[in-house]
């Protein structure tokens, strides 16, 4: 444990890659907090049914009031962590042999993705929970608006996954393995099957259904774990050059070039 902590401290303070490591550690912390806040504290995931009537929805807000206010208050605090994360993802594409357009377009899309990805739901849920005596019809509207904004606005993630996929498949620097490009396609397809959530209140295609939520979340969780591991490998292999990344040596060791020499 002490060796691991010493490595983390060195990565963040003395390593020439400390900015990359900082962004990577922020990413790991963010996704752990994201799961904790959305699943345990606010309990909005797995999502409740879109088929509930107004009295049930009002009762749900009352029962979850403290968790919604505290949990989404924390979400507003950690939302800024998306910045370093998006920067690291964009850096991975800038390190590829492809056009910088891929990195810039991806960074812009995922900067905007925080809005439907968590902030709109956070605002709608806290507004609904703040005043339990609000008009029940307004509470019902906030309930639908929050979950549809979260589950039904996946187009930005769809395009983002496709941009990353194309960049990986075109890349000649070996930043990521080609199979990860196809995994991006799998993730993109799960965003397509969420679209019917706008039309169905029950069944597999509703926002809490087997297809629109359970399969989608399983694929996204696996995809997220994979790209976190691959980004760590990219940082370890980074030599600050413009050509192909060096292959990892025995036991994951990588031969590092001097940054000045690499820049030449």
C-alpha cells in the first residue's frame, strides 16, 4: 500500500506526465462518485417507472427528498471534474496520427454532454424535491423531464463514440488497439436503443426497461472500465513524441525517451 501511495504521489508531483496522471486520477474518482451519488445517495438509478401516476411520483419525491437534495448538491460540486477528463480524452486523439479535428470536436461534444448527462436531471430533481407542497402536476412534469433528459438525450454520446471509433481505426501511432474502436461502435449502438424511451411507458424500451437501461448500463460500465485502463496504458507509454507510441516492455515497462529528444 505504501509503495502504491508513493507511486501516486510521484506521478502527481514529480513525473513529467503529471498533468496526464492528474486527469486520469480525476477520471477514476469522478466515475466512482458518479455511481455513488446516482445509485446510492439519490437513488435515481436504476430509474423508477415512467408509468407511475401522479400520487406515486409525489410520494417518491417526498420519500427521497433528503437524498435528492444532498446527492445532487454534491453532483454540482463534482461536475467540474469533467474538464480534466475531457482534456485527457482529447489528448489521446491529439496523440494519434489523425487530424486535430477529431480531438476538438470530441472535446466540444463531451463538454456539452455534461448538461444532458447529469446537470439537467440534477436541476429538475432538486427543484421537485425542494418544495414537497408544490403542485402535484408540476412535480409530475419535473419527474418526466428529469428522466427523459437523462435517458433520452443520448445523441451527443452516440456521435462522440463514433468520432473516437473513426479516430482509432485511422490512427497509425498505435495509441489504442483497433478492437477498442469497435467497442466504441458497440457503445454507440446502445445509445440508439435508448431513443424509444420517449415513446414507451412500460416494457423493455421504457427508460427503466431491460433494453433502454439495463443492457445500456452494462455495456457503458464495461466500456468505461476498458477505456480507463487503456488511458492508463497510454500515459505509461507516452514519450512526448509525434510518432508511434513505444510498445510496453517486460512486466509493462516502457522505454522512455527524453522529452527534448522526442520533440526533435
